[in-house]
């Protein structure tokens, strides 16, 4: 259940019987022809659908993340890593104070990976809590579903193009973009990243059939739900 | 226009002809019987409606703010002030790099006031940009509209109870709660704050007629839009 | 009693019977024709006079504060907000360790307002202590006394011109400066602030009769003393 | 060439003709029966052997890294992530000031992965430099060589047991330890990690034949050298 | 000239012809029977007297410094080292922006020594400025004058007992306290420091004849003035 | 015993019977014709030889320190003071968690002096531990041995030229360099420091007879060992 659809009294009641919650981690960054909010939309939505039948509260997505390499695509906002650690610290400390002890970080953006490392540090300071870092799109079953559909899948390609991330009145190209050399990409400054990527898609078609997308989505929801169910530490 | 409904190419086009944007500042905190997301919902929505006819982009609300005094109401998340300054720094730096130069911080939570002070510091470091800090609910015309409606208005009372912040299936009391002694409240630790506030409303009715609410809202939208129109520095 | 007139043994004795103290918050910044130390002088002096009959210790004013907008007036020193939070943290932690539990932050500079917000955060971490943030010059009774005297009163105008803040051999203009547009002022970078302000006075006469000043002062001392007397949380 | 075998004049001469260098990233942490310095020894040594024929300077390994989960194994030192970012910032800034522009971070410890993310942030601030983050042991060719030798290979197992990391007078068990459930491990606090791991080996034999080890080593040296040779951005 | 006796216009005029200033560094800490402000009083006063005939501005003493070991003497305030570096950074940045380029840090407290190390870091970032760190009481000539007067001299002993640091109505012991074992003292926690020190004097008489004191003082003033005169870098 | 020659089980056994350890503090910086690692080599080696007969573990030298003034000598790496404090905090916290309570910081570089001040702050937070800061080369007996050998001794001169710090194939000048004016040196920016120092030696011969060096070394090892033996607080 989304926190925005709860008041504090309902959270207090919930905490009498359960101690799980989800913190979705998003980003505001270029996704080629798609919404700048793709990663926030997807991480919050997959979490909300996964948590719904369990009654687990899902906090609002943190809309900003780590994406320095996309700085030359206008509209992108990137936090410093140090800032990001502080936010995670404060968010985890706050839900811990509320009484949550099993916390799923449902991440929607590859660049946010240091959040997983930070979770280990935070757990060492809070030995009675457990934090699970989850990249929803690259978890084993979801990734397998993507690969079965089309092996050429990447950032800002069809695999992020859902009915809820594509924009009205924007038509994406119908070609299959060749994959970018990712190892070379990682050596670039932001100008080089923009030069190599052009429209921002790393490689693959820009859109596929919605039936395929919904099939992948249902795998992702189920896989995320299974993690919420446990086991936890 | 909400950034979530734009892609980077559209932002780039916009920046050819304009350099204004809005960063809404929210909070996830107790609002008595209302949604924990009241401040995020309202700050983003008033900004989006104000900006719509001007075509000015509105970034996703920062869903977390400064609210240490509400820590004992479960579901509340409070960032440290130091963390908050870092986020503001990074967000302002990022939109500045994109090319924005006139930035409205549309704030929905009184506790976030230090963001206004920080804006002064940031401007001293970026002399070709101008940042305006705007508490949408207490701006002169909006506050006047509130006062005309009912002088007993406060945090989590009717004045924050809009169709888009109240919860389905939750019925608020029909009494007018007496105003809390705010000076005494500010001397309390979180336990004392909870003890003094009870359900969290600072004082006043919990709900009023929607026609009154929509009238206030339209004042707020117009007042926010006027700030976007200028003058700027 | 000023801490500079006490030794540690006297503080230890005092703490056997009382736990109140005052931390005055000043600033070193332009005050037009007046001393650069106006805010430090006044915050420490009003605190010392208020505390005298109560025997409450008054620490030395923190001579530096938050004033980025005055950076283009030579002689002004501005701390970063992050720095300021750290100082307040350390000062509060230190007096707490000494045994003080009721602490008045007697502030002399509007730009230091984030200290009040920080006090809320610090109290959440120290639930057995209470911190009161007090802008001595704008507290209700003192502000009323100023308004009764002359409604055009502001930074660096007559309302800060006391025998102990004016400079020998400096003669201030005898005109009443029109009030600056404060809303426009807040959108300026430091160069714009200096351009708008000229000599630094925001508006009003530069000096009034000392009898009027001493009357205001006695209200301020009494109002500050009343806060020390309580109630506290 | 190790920096410890150079003086500043030699570095200055080198910088006339080349701008590459290596910063090895180590850790001081439990490695079961092996040296607590395994990750520092290996990262510095593989870098030094790789760089030798190219004449590229190799700085001393940073002997401390990110390893909060091993805090309950005595002798382990773990830096906070925030600290680590500051060190990387200062080290990169310093070699940049010396004149280096192509910098290989040769990492010996999985937990140091956030250094790779930080490199992206730093490059965005230094667009004329390129930083490559390299996990020497899991790079494609080296990892393939490990897998061909024995698929059950992990932290503190045979794959880290070289003549230069094993201890005199310490005899390791001759059994093949079953692999630990890594997903469950990541949910543990330090006490849980120690409980699950016992001696610290994640799984696999404790030692294999040195001929096998030297074969893997030569692959690793060659693979690291190839990265130094480029291409760079 | 004390900054508190100047306005910004006078500082601006001064900067047309000179670029020197003094930042006195004090401390609020136990000094046995003497004022808790000894180090602030002395550092600001010696600077003001030294600077007077040169017309060099002297900023208000920073009243708080580094003194963690005295935390168990009530009334002592100790800043964290990290805080202190930030203050120095901001103060130096501010006077640099005003136009000062030759800055004397006139220090009154041994524990503030890291300010001298920080000055080196700051100068590396501001190559057209020069900062001199000066411990006024232990500079060669002043220290020689102390030694000639009485070799048993230390913190809180006679050597800090001036007419402007001793307290009315407090009578100090007339004995010569034996010197504390300083090496052992440095290994103590605050409770151990208090236990070893008793009243806080490290060793020596508590008071000597004022003629002796004024003779030492005039040496200190002259020595400080000579540093202001140069040479500078 | 060097930690690199121990595994965690051996450290655990040691901690059953003792709680002392050594953290050597080095630097990577110009040392004229000598190795850039002089300070790391010497601090770790003197600690290891001193600790050997006592069985006290010696952690790997922290290879990087505070040396902003040498930034214009290529190959020098300087950490910011703030970074350095964080590292010391984390290292001390980590060994404390392992169970160490008497910790010798064996320092090899004058610029690292703030580590000694930080140790006082850390001890105030950990009252059951004791930290001793030791500049091995300037401790009383070692410095006396240096002075007896040759009074003109300084950074990068003969007094740092040991068989284990000089470089193969590098021949140092045979002259006695006149001492640099250290007071003037401290006022310089990095460019000025390089200009004044030339090759980097502060003054004195570049090399002396190894018999003399080994005699000094044995004094240093004995003096360092004596500190390990105590007394401690």
C-alpha cells in the first residue's frame, strides 16, 4: 500500500503486526524518448503492486539518484554519492525509529548500486534490522523474461517502454539500435557519453508489443513479492 | 508541465526559449487523518497547475523534508538538515547545468524553511541565477483566502484537506479542535509534541466544504503562477 | 552573568542548583554606518542584562553567522550553513555535557534563523533538554515597541543604533531612507544586494533619540528575561 | 614501477612522455587462514607486474577499504563509505594535479565497488581525464581461468591462496567447503555473517597446486596490462 | 583596530591601501581560578594592541576552539576538529573575498594548533594569499620573557593571570603547584585529565607581580606587531 | 608483528591476552632523491621492529597523509585534513571494535601532526581506550641521536636516507645544503615551496655513513618499543 494512501494511525496499526516496508529508489534522468521519470515510476509501481496483497507499506520513490554520466542530457538531476548516502542513512534511521525492521530497497536505476553497499554499513550499525537491496529489472527471473523476449535490451530501450513510461504524442523510431560498447562508454565524461549515445538508448528496439511487456511486468511483480515474503535474515 | 511527462529532448527544446523551472519541496509526515504525503502532493500539484499555461517544467517533488519533531508519529521520515542542504545543492547545481537560471522552490512544508536560507547561499555562488523560495500556503493572497474562510486553520486541519489529500474510507472528526499553544509546542521533544497534539491536527476543523477549498486553491494557483511570471532579479 | 566573568568552579556550583544558560548568536556583517559587530554586541548584551538578576550564565556571542547576501560589503564574514549547523551541534553538545538542560539561543541576526530549525533536530536527539530560539529584536513586545516608535525600521537603521553600536567620529545621514523592496532584494545575488542597498540600511532614519532607544531596550531586556523564567517544556 | 621505488624527479620525467598511473585498492580484512592483507597484496602486485614493462607508475595500495560485514572478525578495519569517497577524491585530485590523466583503479576487494561509481562522478568534474575501475580477479579472462580450474571458488578460498598471501606455519584444511548461500549472507548483520561463515572462507578448497595458481596469475597480469594499454576514452 | 569599531565603508577604504588583517583564535575552557575566556581575551587583546599603530583590522576572536580533554570541567565548550576546519575555511574565504591577502591567525590556545596545518591546505587553494599562524604566548621572544621570569609556567598558571583575565572576588592559592607530567596527561580521557589536574592549573604559581606581567605583555605585543610588519611570502 | 603476516584467528588469540596495537602513519610525498614512500616505509618499519619482541600487531601503514605544501612536486598525494580525520576515526573505531584499547599512532611525517590532536577528541568519546601519538623521528632520544651525529638534519636530508629508503641507481649530491628558512617557507604556497626548496631537501648532507644511520635506527626502535611497554593511562 502506498504511504500516500495511508495516515500515521494506519501505519501505527500495521506496525503492531508486521515490520516490513519498501523504499523505492528512482532517478530523474534521460531515457531517450521515454519519460525522464522512468526509474521512479517503475520502482514505485513494481513495489506497490508486489506489496498490495501483503499489505506492506511502500514509501514514495526517492525521485533523484546517482547519474553523473548523463549530466549533459538536459533535465537530468544527479545527486553526489555523499549526498545519497546521507539520504539513505536518514530514511533508514526514520523508518527504523517508526518500528520497521525488514526493509526492501526496491531500486529502479543501475547507477544507484552504492545504495546496496551502504545498506551493509547501515546494518552493521543496526544489528536487529535487515535491509535487502533489490534491482527489480535485473533480478534473475525478470532478467530471464527480458532475455527470452529479445536479447538486445538496455537502458531506455523497449525494456523500459511500458504504457506508464511512454509519453503521449511522442513516437519512437522503429529501428533496432545496435548495442553501445559499454566498456568504452564507462570511460567517457558526460560529453563523451552523450556523443556515444545520441538519443540516449543504449541499444535495441525502442518499443515492443504491450502483451510482451505485461508478461515481463507480471514476472517482476511476482519476483519482488517473493522477496518481501522472505526469507529474511 | 511535469518532468515525468517530458523527455530530455523536450527539455532541451524548452531551454532554447526559456530558463525557468520549479522544484517542489514536500515531506512525508503525519497529517492527522490525512495522507502522510500531503505536503508532497500539494506542493507538486499547485506548481504543476500554476506552470501549465506557461509551459514551465515542474520537477518531481522531493518527497522527504525536515520534520524531526514528528518523529514519534509512525510513517514520518525526517532528513537531517545537513542532508537537506546537500540535496538542494545537488538539485540546484543539476538544473543549473541543464541551463535553468530562474528557479522556483515551491515549498509545501513549514519545516523546510532552511531551504530558503540555503537558496541565498547558493545564489552567492551562482551570481547569474535567481532562486525564489515560495511557501505556497502562506503566501499573502492564499493566506488571506484561508483567513477569510476560517481563522482557526493549521497543520493537518481543514486547510490541508483537499479532495486529493484526504483518504478513502477515513472519516475525520466533525469538531473544531482548539488551537495548540505553538510557542510551548516548539519547546517539546518528539514525545512531548505527540502528547500535546494527539491526532496531529494543530487546531481547527478537520474538513470544510469543497467549494471553499477549491476557491482557496485557485487563489494559490494564481499566486504561484504570478511568481513564475516575475519579476525576477 | 557573562561566562568571561566566571571560572569553571563557579559554573559547577551554579549547576548544582540550576540548569539554564544562554548562547548568544551574532554576526559580523555590514550595518551601514554602524559597527560591523552590531548583531554580536546586541545579542550578547541583551542576554547579559536579562540574565543578570537570575544569575544565569551567558556564553560569549558566536561572532559569526549566516550572511551570504552581504558578501560584497567588505568586512563581512559569512559561514556556510553546513558549518553553522556543526557549530551549533558542538556548542549544544558541550553545554549539555556540562549539565545544562534549558538553553536559550538569543539570536541577533535574521539570517541565523536556521539555528531555530536545527534546535528542533537537536532536541529530538536529546529528549531531556529544551532549547528555545529567540530573535530578541522581533519578539512580540520588543517589535511592538519599535513599531510604536517609528514604523519605518529595518536592518542597519535607527532601530539598531544604540550608544553601544554606533561608532565614534562617524556621522550618519539625517534623512529617512525609503524602505527597500524586500521581496525583490531576496532574489538578488550579492552584487545586486549591494546595488539595491547602497549604504546598507534597508530603510528608515539612521538614528533616533536615545531616550526612545533606551525605552525599547528595556522592553527587550524584560522580554528576554521572561523567556528565561519560563515556562520551559 | 612502484612509486616507492621512484623519487619525484623521476615522476616528473615520466610525465613528460606519458600520463597513465595505477592506484591499487586493497582492504585489511579476514581471509580465513590467509593473510589479513590479501586484497592489498594482490591488487598492488598484479598492478606492479602489469605495469612493469610499460613503465607506468603504481602508487602504494590503499590498505583499507569497505568491509562492514566482516567487523566481527578481529583485525578487520572498515572505512565508512563517506570516508572512502573523500579519500578517492583526494587521491584522484592529487594525481591529476601531478599531471596524470589516465588512471587505473586496480581493485582487489569486492566491497570496494562504490569506488567505480565514484569514478564516474569524478570524471564528470574532470572532463579531460579518464578513470578505469578494474576488479582484477573478476575481469573476464581471469575469471574464466578461475572457473576452468575449479568452479567452487570464492572469498578466502584457494583462489586467493598464492605463495605471497599464505602464511608461514599455518596449515589450511584440506576439505572442500560447501558454498555459502550468498543471498542469505547479504541479509546478515556482522554477527550473522560470522556465524554463517565460520572460518571466513565462502566456499571451496583452501588451497590448490601452485602451478595452477601461477597460471591464473599470469592471465590476470596480462589482462590488467591490456587495460593499461588501452583503448582509453 | 577592532572590527567592532569599524563599519564596512572604513574597511573598504582600508583595502584600497593595505591587505592585512588579524583573526584571533580563542577558546572557552577551564583556566583554574581565572576566567573561562582567558584565551579569547588574550588573543584578541594582544592582536588589537599590536595592530593599533599599523591600522590593521582585527576581527572578533573566535570564542570557541578545540579542547576535548577539558570536557569534564563545566563551562568548557569544545568544537569538533571537523567543525573547526569548516569555520576556518569560511572565515578565510570571507576575508579573502573582501580583499585581504595577508592574514595573521593570532592563536591563544595550544589545542587550536590544527588551525596552523589547515592554513597550509587553504594556501594551496589560494596561491595569491599568505596566512601566518602565530601562537602569541609561545613565540620565541615572549616565551623567553616568560622563562626569564619563572621557569615553572603553564596553562592556567600565573603566566595567564593578567589584570584582564583574573576575576573580581576570586582569590587564587599562593602556593607553587608542582608541574603535571604532561606526557602522562596526554594519554588520559577527560575524567583522567580532571583527576590529574585538580583545579586546572598545569603547574606553577597562580599569580605574580603585575609589573612582571606587563613586561611580558609588552614583549608579546611587540613580537606580534613585528610579524604583522613582515616579511610575508 | 605485521598484520599482513597474521590471519584473523591469530589476532583473536592475541586479544585474549593483550590489547595493544600500532597504526603507522605514512605519506607519499617528495623526499628529494629518496623514495616517495620514505615516511610510510620508516613508520611501518620502526613500528614492526619495536613491536616484534612484544608480539604486538602492527597494521599496514596508511600510505597517504597531509602534505598540501608539496603539491607541486609530482608524485605527491595529499589528503584533505577533513578526509584524514575521517580515516583516523574509522581506523580507531575498527580496532576498538576488534578489542584493542591501547593504540600507538606511529607517525612518520611532520605534516600529520593533526592526528595527535584528533586522538584527544577520539579518546574523549572512548574513555576506556588510550591513544598515544608518537613522532618516531623527533622523540627525545632519537632526536638527540640525530643531533649528536650532525646538527644540520631535516626533511629529505641524510637523516631520512637509510638503506631501505634510498633508491638503486640514484646518486645524491655530496654537498651539505644550507638550511632553508623554515619560517619563510611556511608562508609560501606550493609554487613558492618548490621554488625555495629546489630538489626538496630542507638542508644538510644528502647521505651519511650507514653505521651512523643504523645507530640512530636502533635508538629509534628502542624508544618506540619503550612507549609500547608503557606506562599507558
